[in-house]
């Protein structure tokens, strides 16, 4: 599985405009692409638009780039080039049940982890964090990725029923991270209710 997380700085005010267009055009386009597994987008509380896209592999993600960029350029001017993009093979992950569909929304919290150590040490911490998250009320899913462009940087996407559930999981897993990998800096990059969600 492969993940792409993109951030469009300062664009959260456009989420109401972007969501119906995405539901009518972008999501059907994505669903028709080989290897597509899921998509979520939100106008974050930090003021940005953030999207999370899941693919079976890197090849499927790469094959999607040009048609997706063309659609966005034609339908959402100014949002075809993200301010930041993180991508890589999904490591530890869990989704408790299929998500998405009309009228469904989840709270999403995206975190950056900077200063990651060797993969074996990071896997131990990540597995402990995921195990704790899965036991918490309101947990729906979590994906971890060590970014392909910078192995010392990781990003996680957490999906929960509510903001309160996400905050509680964030607090507990941050404490675990500090205990097991004190050299790693964990920060919230984006958080908010999903405006579009198609997750399998």
C-alpha cells in the first residue's frame, strides 16, 4: 500500500467550493483508476486544505498524477500544486471497517514525526502507538509512512469519530512516542472534519 498526503497552505476557505466538485468529478475519476484504495480531504483547523490518497503501490500513484493534476487544473484553479507533499509505502496501519459514502465524515489528525531513527527502533514505537490507538474509543483508522524523500521524516493520518477521540489518542500516543523515541519531534500538521471521504 502507498500513501500520498498533500497540503495546500491557506486554502481552507475554498473547501466548500472544492468538495462538491471533487465528489462529482475527482472521486469518480480516482475510483476508475487501477490501484485506487481511498481518498479523504479536509479544510483543516490550521487553515489549509489537506488530502490523503491511498494506492495499492507506487506505480498506481505515479500513473494517477497526470490525470489528477489535469482535472484539478481545469476545475480548481490554484490547487494543482500542493505546498507540501509526503508520500511513501504505508508501514504499520489499521482500519477497523470500511469507511466512506454519502453523509459520512470522520475527524482526521495528521502528524509529522521528525528525527526518526533506524527502522527497527521506529517500528517498535509505531507498533506500540498503533496498538494503543486501536483500543481507544472512537478509533477508526491510522496510517504511518516514512516519507520516500526523507527517511528521517514520518507522517501519520489518524481517523476518529470525533475531535475529542482524536485528541485523546494523540495525547496517549505522543506520550508513548516520547517514552520510546525521545529524540523524535512529533507535531500536528493538520486536523479537522473530513469534507470528502472514500475509504475502503
